[in-house]
């Protein structure tokens, strides 16, 4: 369920690294800060006096996505939105959260809810790389965390989660960030159907790419898709807000809350933020569905 695995080194995909670097760089580059993650830089191997150099390090290795402020703010915002959703669910009595395609997410190691079980689902190679990084960084894995390695070519989410101790008969929150657009629509639908069958109340939080509506947007999305395909991370899914809402309601979700990236960022910053010229940001949406 991770976006893609970098099979050259057995580690995470380029996009997973970009996201992690963006979260880490957000801690020092942006004020006000939307999302607090004191472990992001440590997990990447950057500490102390190295922190101001994060942007340069990421640009050298991963391109300019980390130093692109609009995209960096969205990565921070989607993490904040997801963790706010988890906190509200815990307050309502939910005690399970599944992080699909966990990548280098650090919530499980900052989890403030003592009785909340966290299930991190990812490709075995990505998960093994992460566990090595955690050990190197001296970041402990709490008893509330369960790693769930899943190779979707040979295994199923349902089987592996059940084997890991996840309860289908208890409420849960599913967090699914940075993944859906790398799946075919059928694959995304299958996972949403699995989530919809969870005992109620159940929520899922995920981001998606909106279908282009103008010639300029189509040209931008085509160019971006070509760049990602060239590094082995092709995009497969785009949705319209009405279209994805209809699919979710057909699966039984009764609450569907959809935010464009600029609106969500502006909400967390307490006012209007201009992102003109950021075609990538305007195509990004954050969605929360519940039943």
C-alpha cells in the first residue's frame, strides 16, 4: 500500500522521501507551523546543526519539491488533518488506527493516546528499511504499534491485518496518504470497499488528484505524470469531487467531507493564502469519509 518501492536499494520510493523531507523542513522553514513532527528529521538522519541544510540536501537528492512552499505546506496540512481526525475519533472511543502505505510517517512513535493501537501497513522492503532507520536514529517502537508488511502481489490486506491482530468488529480510522493516485481506480475501490465493511463508526482520510478541468491543467498533469513515470512511479487515478463522493456513498459512507488543498491550508493558517501559479496544489484534494 506504499506508493512505490525503490527496488534499487530496498528502501522507500522517491515520493515517500520527498514527503518525509517536506515534513522535516516544515519544522524549521515555515511560520506559523501547521504540523509538529520532531521525529521527521531524525528518521532521515538529520540533527542539530544539519537542520538548516535540509532544504539543500533534499533539493540535491530529490528535486525542488521540498523547497516548493505550497507543496510543502500541503504535505504538512494533510498530516495535520489526518492526525486531527484520529484525535477526534479517539475522543469518541475508537481505539484502532490503520496507516496504509505508512512510508516514513512518524505518528506511531509520537502517539499521545496510550490505548490507541496503530497498525502500519507497507511493502515489506519499505518497512524493513524504515525499521533500520528507526534503530539507527534511536527511535523506539512502542508496544501500541504493530508493523503489517503486505506485498499486494502475493498477499491481501484483510488477511495480513487479521493475522496482525486487527479487529474487524471494532471501530477504526484508516489513514491513507499519498497513495491513491498511484493505484488503478479498481484497486482504490477495492480498498475503500474493505474499509466500508469495518464495524461502525469507521472513517477514512485520504488525498487524491482532481481531474483537470482546463487545457493548462491537463498540460501540467500530463507533464508531471510523464516525469513520475520516468522514475518508475506512474500515476493511474484522477477523480472529480462529485465522482469520488458518489463512489463513497455507493459503498455506504454517509459523511463525505472534501477540501481542496488551498482551502485546507488557508483554514489551518487562519486566513486567505494565495497560491496562484501552483497547478499541483490546486489539483490536490483531501477527503474524509465516515459511516
